C-alpha cells in the first residue's frame, strides 16, 4: 500500500467511485491449458544477439544534458562510456522489436531489454519462428502463454477487486494483495502479496477465476507509499491544503476548456483537488494556476477502499494576465534542463529518470508496465482511504515526500509519465508513475514540445488475429492487434457485433486487445482503426470470428 508523497496533507472528502468492470468478467476469453513451466527453450544458435547502438544518441545526451548522464552513471553504476553505449542500444531496441514482432507473427508474446540492456529478449509461443526472430535482431524465448491470455487474467483480477472489495471495506485486498501486473520475462501475471499472505492471495486469485498456472507471486516488499516560467520539475504548493508537489510536464489544451487560461501542466491527482489554486514556488506568485481536472476530491464520504479505481493525474491551468509561460523542458538539475521532444514509451529494461523537488534527479530501469496498485492515502492527519490506482508503470528509483507529480523521462527527452508513489525501504526502492500518453488523452491536452517533431511514418497494422472457442452462441473470442509507426498519443476504435466487449488499451506499445461473446446468430465480425495524433489511420477487419449461420 502507498501513502501520499506530499509534505503537508490536508483533509479531503473521498468516497468510492462507480465501478464498471465487475459485470465484464461473467466469462473470460479462451485460454490454453495452464502449465507450471514453459517448454524447453529453442537452441540459442550462435549465442546472444547484441543490439547495435544507434550512432550519436548517447553522445548527444552527454553533450546536451551532462547532469542527466551523470545521474544515469551514478544510479546505474556505469562508466561514462558504458552509459553512452546503453542509451544507444536502448534507442535501437525499438526498431529491432518492430522487426522481431513481424517475424514472430501471431506467436509474439512481448519483448524487453535484458539486465544490462545489451540484448532484446522476445517471447514467442512457437519455437518454429525462433530463427526468424534472431535474424531480425532479437533473442527468442519460448513461453507457454499468449500475451492475450495474461491480459485477460489481469483484467479479471481488476474486476474481482472491484466486485469484492466493497464487501470487505477494502481490507481483504489491501492487506492480502497489494497489486498485480504482467511480467513478460516470467510469462505470468505477478501478484504482490503481503508477507505471509501468499496462500490467502492464491485463494483470492482463484475466486477471480484465473488459472493458477497463469500466476506467480512476489512477497516481502514493504508497502509502497503515494508519494513565473514553468517547466517540468518545478515545485508548487496547493494554495488551499498547502500540499507541496512537483509539476510534471507543461501542456496545452486541445480545446479552450476553461476561461481561466490555456497552457498549464500535468501533475499527480492526489496533489490537487479540482478547483484548487496553486502557488508556483519559484515565481512567488500566489494563485498562479487553478486545477481544471483531477479525480479528487472523490465523491461521498471517506474512507474509500480498493473498490475506488482511478488514474492519479491532474491538469493545472495558468491564470491569465500573470505572464506565466509553459516551457517545453524539464529540469535535469537546479540550473539545467532537458528539452521535451516527444512521448514515445520506453520498453521494459530501458533507463528512465525523474526530477523531484525533494530528491532531485535519479534514474533506473523500467521494471514493469500497466500495474494496478493499492495506494494508502492515510496518515496521522488525514484518512483518505486506499484506492486502486490503475495502469501505473514501475521503475527502480526512489522518490521522497514532495516528488509527487514530477516528470519521468528518458535521457533522450521522451516524456514517460508523472510520479504517483514510491517504496524506498527494504529491497524495493521503486517508484510508480502514471503514463503520459493515457493522461493526455484522458485530460484532452498535448505536450509542449521543443521544436517540431521529426517526421515519422503513419500507423501500419502488422497483425490482427482473433481466436474463438467454437461457433456456439455466447462462445468466447479474443482479438489481438499490433501495429508499427504513428505519432503519440495514439487511439484505437473498435466496431463489433460481439457482446460484452472487454478492452485493454496498451497503445503506448502499439498493442490492443479486446474480448467478448459471439453474436447469437450469423457471423461475428470485428473492425479496428488505429489513429495517431496527426490523424493518420490504418484499418483492418475480421468478418467471421465465429459463425452461427
């Protein structure tokens, strides 16, 4: 569980929000028989395939953001040359993954950088594609489960949490299970169980209808705690509650959504309630901005429990007439900045960094993506309950009180998200952040960028596969969609006559999945459209997933 990373919390009225996912797990998609361990891996061939660093990437970071490179060296325990090489390989991994995904076809089950960032590992469910994956520059690893199986299992756990936590006042989930995410390397859904509670966590998972063979457990980690010109990393104070937090990224609204102003910044939702004014600490201007959008205050009466599911992000707009400018940069030190050039999501194993008002700059590898976590917002002053924060990413660096809302970026200047919370005790030393692309779509804002984006090709669908467990009425089906290209943030539109559609949006990684029940008569069809931020699109369809004619 996590508590706030703010320095001076004040009372706020919280309560459970309406839950929508409970009814969606009446039935899950078809899954293959669970096995305790995957089959033997294919022969490694000539040894690991190493990534060839993209020329000039690491050197550019060393020249333009030397303080940031120093943080990478310090926190990753690398020499200057090793840090430059790692950043070059990290940049090259994206193109290699795209080629490896095409080579693997429908057996692709995820990709990640290995421990030292020298190779791209590629999970496949069919060893026959291993030679093609190696030829594409990846290192194949044979696994038992499709990515879609794991994603649906994760969705079932989320819906079970929604359905059961209200009956237990949130205590069962919060004290037994602290979160869950997909571990691509282990090819499992990993459930974080409280120490000594693995057996109880296993019973909770079984009650969600998730096969035991799809799940692994982690225990022993300490509870995770929610943690004038303006740029990402600047500090601010909530004028009402006196909470002290860090600005994430400067943004502009897509629409004139408020008469107070236009540009502003994204930060953590728990830092500001909707309507709160904020003071920019460096400008000494009181009430320089007002919170246009935030999930707080939660409706009803506190305390809330894990049934309250939300994404922890907010949009603060600048008040007009004060001369406040939104700069397209983020802090890399007290007197240095890094330009924000885009929002391309980093892959698992990539180095990401963050700047906070308390901790300054720190860096570490991205450990996992799209994790649901129980956040403890209670302290000696205020009881704000323990909501579930959805779809956060986890990285290995520490955040301190006051760092909440701060920017998470790659050393190359790609925006990643805003800090939500941290565990800085025991063996954890991790922070979680809310991904920026989903936040931009939800808040209807776009990043302020330093210069024009480099030209990129539009989205191209590379794989759209659907599976069903038969042609009977209400038979289950699952569709998985992959694509390449497109500017961020991207969106996917789905049209189908299937029933009870459940959708999982991993557009940050050019992946989308949906599942449902076959139509009661005729053919069940599905059409998909991928749309990037420049309005370019690609479409595909499956006219007969299941047929009851």
